[in-house]
């Protein structure tokens, strides 16, 4: 499965972005540009973007801006775990990770 657990670092929490961990980067398309972010398994969608120039190693940074930041801050605290589902090429689904969701950590 293309789901990893993201440790919600302070920078991610405050700025509304996150980096995809190396082991799961292959599930994110190589082209930069817009992508839908779904906030919660059945939550609302927001416009995000894939940035492959922010990280020196070329892994994807997912930018969600104020909408993602506000969702992080309303649903989590820094260092919480967010499940990131990369199963779809066009939609990234974010939700609160359960204790059994242990595919990876960042």
C-alpha cells in the first residue's frame, strides 16, 4: 500500500506543507504542478501542488498553503502522526493515523 505515516513537524504544522519520505516518493508523479489534497478520508478537497525543487534530493514537497495549515492546526498538534495516502496519481488523502497504520515515519 502507498500509505506512510508523517510526523507533523513544527514547520509543516505552521506553514502548510510536508515532504514525502524517500521510500514513498515513487508514488508521487514526477511532474510538478497542481494536485488535489483531500483533508480526511471523506473530507473536503483543496488545491495543493507538487514541488520537486525544494528538497536537494528531488523528493516531492507537497504544498497546501493556508488551507492545509489551518486543517493541520484544527485537527492535530505538532509531532502528531498524519497518514498520507498516495494510492491515487491525482489525489493525496491525509487523515489522522491510527496506531496500526505503521507503513513509515518522517
